[in-house]
């Protein structure tokens, strides 16, 4: 496999390369991004590739690594195999000397030694990661919009499980990240029939695959000015006994990718509604159970709702 320095590898291509022999890999691969599940897949592929060729695998923690220790690890020869693999965990914590040593090492041939550096940080955030990316190859470990469902479907296929229609998409929507989705899928193994089919009753074991109301979907519907969808979600939430919503959680949806694009005027109106509801709660003018309706009335009042029918 010939990969140019500074290349960005598609995830599937990087996973295949890491699981192969050392000759198929670039000397250094930087796996960077916030999704822990994607990073763990690449580490597993790197480990499996090493095991298949009998290579030594050494894990190094960047935070405790010195330039001297790194130089020794890179120069070491294996007594029991013809190749070596080094995994540096959380490469964002490498000091400047270590970063420079790695860049210089990639220019020196790196015969039969391969290096995987992982980090939860994005490459654009740190100059050190940018230098490593330019010296080797990189792969993004971050989900793009709409990818969660595809990954959940892939996990289910790899696990040999078949869920009732719509359950996989619901699981992808409700899991906070792919790692949680993977944990939920592991639960389903306990309920699967020999054929891999998971009965609908088993979905009660999942946090996210059950049908019902969703504060996230309600908030998206209100922001999108879709009164019909907002009423549908509100009714489902009421039926489940879920009342109110914390204004700050509605406003910022921390950790969630934006699913509704708003023009500036609509964004200002949404913030005004959230702040007004928050003030009403703090002044005792509204109860927590009333906040959802209060925000919806302000944003879905006549003249605002454009998708009502």
C-alpha cells in the first residue's frame, strides 16, 4: 500500500490497512477525533494485524513519554518477531521533543516498525497533531451527520442480529454515541434467537429503541416550526409522564450535533423564548412542568408556525 505523506485515509481503508501486514501500512497513522468507538476499532485492527504476523505490540502513554524513552522504543529490535508495532495513546499530550522525534523517525525508513497514534482531539486543534498528520497518514474518528444509523446497522450485521423494523434507527438516534450504541447491542445478544432475530419484547432492555416521546425530537420540531410534530412529541411525553424541560438543555443541547439549521432571526427568537422561560421559572411565574408549553407557545404562535396543518 503506497500512501503519500499527509494523506487522509477513509475510515474503512485505514481499518483494512491496520489489520494487514506491516508492508501494507504507512509508517505512522494518526487516528484523531472524539468518537471513542471509532478509535477503538482502529486499535483493535492494529492489534489484530500484529497478532496475525506475530509482531510485538507495545502500548505507550503519551503523557508519561519522554524523548529518550520514545527513541529507545523506536530503535528496539524484537527478539521474537520480524516486525514491531507501537501504539501511542492520547497523542495530544506528547511534548515537543517527542513530536519532533516522531516526525524525524518517519523520514528515516522505519523498516518493519509501525506506529499508531490515537487522540480524542481534532487534528486542527493542535499544531503538534498537524505535524504528525503531515508526516504520516491520518484518519478522522468523528461522525458526520447521518452516519450513526449506518454504523449501528453495521454493528448489528457484524453481531449477526436482526432487529424489528425501525429499532436500529431508534437506537442510533437515542444513544449518546457509538460506544453506547455498541453496549446496547451487546445487551441484545442475550435475547437473540439462534437465527440472530431479536424479538420485539426484548427491546425493553434498551434505553433508546423503545417507541415513545423524545425531548430532543420535540425541541427539533419546535425549532423547525413544525407544530404538528411538536404536538405529537408533546402528547407522547405527556403519556409517559415527562413534563417540562430544562431551558438551558433545550437551548444548547450540549454534546449533540445540530439537526436544525436556523436563520439568525429564528435563532434569536429561540434564545429569547428559552431565556424568557428560564426567567419565568426563577421568578416563580411558571412551574417546571409548564416550561415546554411556554416555549412552544412563544415559538409556535400564529404567524410563526410554518409547517402546521
